[in-house]
């Protein structure tokens, strides 16, 4: 039982992978799983057999991740696939996202919860438009840690000069991005396994970590906002049982900051004040709660609170208002986003109606230039818009808090999610 508890309490790193076609992304993930002993024997046997049938020279580790039949047939990644694996030091969730421009929305979806992004660069091609696009999306989604894996080093004779010139090119582009805190460069060969899990003997000029070592040790503790306390109420808990006859708790997930019993809190939108009586979890009461814990909070006085309300601290409250400026990525194939469009906006646990007041500009995601003469957003476009909501939202900027700074737009007739937004 102790071992299980240890596994559950292990640190979790979510990372996303991006690269253009044939950069070896699926092979890299397959190699990570294979070399870190996270594959069952029957899985490996199936991959070996399929590789033989296809006439592949090596065991094609990409087959471990390209799960859809269409992906295997075309040799490309289409959908976002989530893979889970663990080492003795950490648990991992990989969001394997497609690299093509027509799947930008898939990449945005997969990267929205990631702590770290791996961007693959083909050593023979260097930094190309797609590399810049992936780096821009990672920066837009405020992924603070980037790992640039210069892959296929075996095809450029393990050349240090080739590697250095790619590093310089990428640094030049990354200097124009806002939110990237840390960029790590690793020369690898996913096919042969160099510097993925095991240190390469072919590149003794490289003195940095292997990819797995970096993933196991990168510090992500400061990525969550532990300064601004935010608790969006998901539901009101009234058990109606003899044991908990008078219990009235507010359940949800902490979106920021730290809450403790005895803390003074303010409830939004009413503005009433109270003290936290206790914080309950599945395993009993706790002395403090922080993101991403799911808890039930009880207060020392009766206040009318419901889903969509927010608990904050009296001296540290989110912005409140009905006029929202945001960057959005458009998801819908069937319709376009234009001024005066009406949608349902879902922000934390609150749902309101919203109208698009203005589309300010679109972004050319390959060059980062603003497009101001074509203001309709189509599938996969990213642009800046302003919205007006039917009721006030309690929000932070996305830069400050990814939970309270993000929202989705939903078509009220078809219920389709048509956009993801990041509040400026």
C-alpha cells in the first residue's frame, strides 16, 4: 500500500511534443517509452511484427504512438494522443500533437495544460517556419520551459557546427517571444537512441543532460500561481445525511494561491466576507490547499454561494468586468469568427453569453506579423478580439494565471466548441 501512496504522491510533469512532418516526433516518444522500460512485451512484439510486414529496416518505434489507422498509413500524427509513463523520479503525461498548420487547434488543445514543450528540429533542415510556429504557440500558451531537440544528428555525421548554427538560429527567433523562461537544447538521434534516455557516445562534444534526465529534473514548482488565491466554486455540497446533517461545503479545484482554515475570504460577485472553517479532501481535512488540489471548503457563516462564484482574499481579488480582451484560436471548420458574433462563454465554472465587439487583428503565425486588413478568423487562425459578456467575469490575465485567464467559446445552437481564448 505504501508503494501505491508513493506513486500517487509523485511529482507530475505534463509535456507536449511538436515538430513538422518526418521530424521523428513519434519515433522520439516511442524511444522514450522503449528505453525507459515503459512498454509491455506484447506491445513491442506487435510493433516488431508490423515493422517487418511494412519492410522497415529497424523496429519502427513510431508505431507505438501513431494509434489511428490513418496516421499509420500516412506516417503522420493527426489527433492529440495522451500517453502516460513513469520513472522512479516522476510521472509524465505526454500530449503528442500534430505538426501541420491545418492542425494548429489540435496543438493548442494539447499544449494548453503542459508545463514543458519539446520542439523537434531536423538537423538537416534547421529552423524552418513550422519550428517558429510551434515556438510561438508554446509562448502564446505560456509554456515556460522549451526543449529544442535537434534530431537526426546521425544524418549530419554528429556535427557540432550544424548543431551550433541551429541553436543560434532558434535563439534569434526566441528572443522575439514573450513568455519563454527557459530554453534547453539537446542534440539527439531518436532512431538510434542517442541522448534520449542514454548518453550518446557519438557526440562527446555535448556536455548537457539527456532528454529523460532533463524531463525528470526540470523545476516546475514555480509555474503555478501560488500568490493569488482563487477558488471557482463548482458545486454546493449538501449531503442530507444524518452524520452530515448541517454540512454545507463548496466543492471545486483551487485555481491559484494557498487557502488555510482561519483565512479571511471574500466571495464574488456578492462581496460578502467570511472565514474558512475547514478544508476537506477525500482523505480528510487538510491544513492548506493549493493548485491543483480538488477540495471542499466550509465557511464560518451562511452565505448564498453557487456554481460560477469565486472565493478570493479580501486584499487580493481578480479583475471583475464584462469587457474582455483576448487572444483566441479558432476551432470551427463550419463557421468563421467575425464582429457581432454571439456565443456562450465558459470561464472556470461560470457560463455567460458573449458577443464579439471587435476583431482587432489576426496573426501570421509563421512570421508573427499582424494582419489588419482581413478580420475574419477561419479554422486554426489566431487573432486578438474584444468581447462583451452578459454578466461580469472574475478573471486574471492568462499571463498571471492559466486557469482564471482562459475560456472557451461555444456555439449556442450546435454546442460545438468554436474557440479557445487567453485573456490579455
